[in-house]
C-alpha cells in the first residue's frame, strides 16, 4: 500500500511484525491472544497514534494506521486484527469525543497508559446487526448501568476498556442507540461462548455476559447512528481490508519465493507456477488499488459530516470491503496451487494453511450477504459515482 508514513511508523511496525511473526503459529495453534505482539505495540506506543497530539497522541492518519495493519498482517493476521479493531473503536472517540471533557480526558489516559480498547456491538437475538440493540442503558442520577448478552467481544478478557452499544433508554426503539465507555474496573464478564474457530483464532472473540456500572458522563454525546455512519463504517472496512491485504501480500511472497527456487533449479525453463504467480500479482494489485482509493476517499470526506453520512460514501466503503474480502481468497488459493504440497503442509517456508483459514474470516466477520443487501437498498435511491477523477 503506497502511502506516506512518517514518524517512524514503518520502523516501529516492522519491529512489531517481527515479534508477531515469531509467535504467529503458536497463537494460531493454541487459539491464544497474541500477547507478545500487543506488548510490542505498547512498547512502540502504537495504540495511541490516532489520538490528537494535543491529547498525547500523534495525529496519525487512517492511511498510516492502515499501512501498519498491512505490515503486521503480513506476519500475524490475528495480531493485526487486534490492532485494527482497537483503532476502529478509537476512531469513534477521536471523531465524536474530543470536545467532551470526560472522553478527551480518557484519550489522554489511553495515550499515557497505552490502553487497549475492545468493542461490544453484537448481541444475542440480533446477530451481527450492530445498528440494533435489545439491551438498554439505565441512567440513575449521575450513574449508568448496563447488562448485555454480547455474543462476541474480541479479546474482551484482555482489554483495558470496552466501548459498548445499547438502546438509549428503556423505552427507546432498537435503532435509537448510544455507545458507552466502560473501563476494566467498571464491569464484569461472564463467558458464554468459547471462540474455537477455523481462523483468526488469536482474536479470542468469545461471547460474554457484560455487566457494567459507571458515571453517565462516559456515554458518548453523539447518537450511535452518527458514530456508525461517520467513523465506524469507514474505519472498519478500510482497516479490515488493510489486514486482509497483508495476508495476501505474504501469501504471494511465499509463492514468489517458491517459483524463484524452482527457476534456479531449471535455468531457462519457466517454472510451472509462473503464470499463476502473475495472476496472483494482478489480483493483489486490485486489492491494493481498491483499498488505497477507499482511504483517499475517507481522508477527503472526514472533515465533512454530511459527506461521511452520505449514501454514496456508504456504497463506496461497502464496495471496498466486498472487493477485498472476496479477492484475497482467490489470491491465497492461487498461492496454494503454486506452492503445491509444500504450501499445503504445515511447518514449511511456503505453508499457507493459516493464511487460507484466516482469509475465510473476511467474508464472515461482517457478513458479505448483509453488506450486499444494504448496498442493494442504497442503490435503489442512489446513482453510483463512476468518475475516474473523483
């Protein structure tokens, strides 16, 4: 992904990626949290780079964060996904909490302590539809309380705070939602589901019964509908796509190394996998182009809340997610065919089993069918922008 990355982010991400690579197979095999990689992120102070400099951060752009997701994703997709999900939640604070005293103060705490943020938007009874809630926050005086059957809280047991959605009050409609910050000392978690999956095993996305109590000041001041449209939609699709791109980059790199090794053994003879490698390279460039275009669209729109909430912007971000999540599977499959049995086996320099399993999560984490359904409804009232010059 070609973006300008300053403030030593490439070098800092490279050190994290090296740690992540050393433990990636163990994280996957044991389905455990990538503790070493996250500790390296903390040591490099990467968990706060999105926060404004005035609040202790580094004013990092989403493109810079996406590049880090890609670099770490080339080593360990689960570690990269933890980093991406943390910054997706942080984007809500940066975009919608900077002018609020409590949330601005909390961002200072994140920067000072390199706190890890998790998300609780799914709920028993609604599936993955984050724009609906069954539970409702209860406000009494200056205190708020919430109980939520959260079917997934990725790395919930390891987070320092959880940003959680609910109905705004007991009589609110299911779509009238708020998001509240609860710090680790303000909630309890009772595990209800164990995350034992095909891929992305290290995200430890168990289900939990959440019970929290905190000052009501920790409720974000904007309705969740605005937060979702103006920060979560774009940052989710773009940072996830960057992680998936990283998986595909490493798969193609392994396939390229395999073809080069074969070429050295038979000089002057095109290796059997050479054409497939060219096809995989072409698909990889398509994912890169789509993701970079999406990042540029976001950077251009982020100062305009109306543009961020527009139908056209939502369609564009949905399309980035669909394109990346579907194409990386084809790329990893091509790489597997190139490497043959050496890619199919575990424990070789060309092993691709983890890549293939992690890549399958891309179409499932937020269902492509659900996103396509949303896009089809939007296209009933919106003509897609087809200009090549933006």
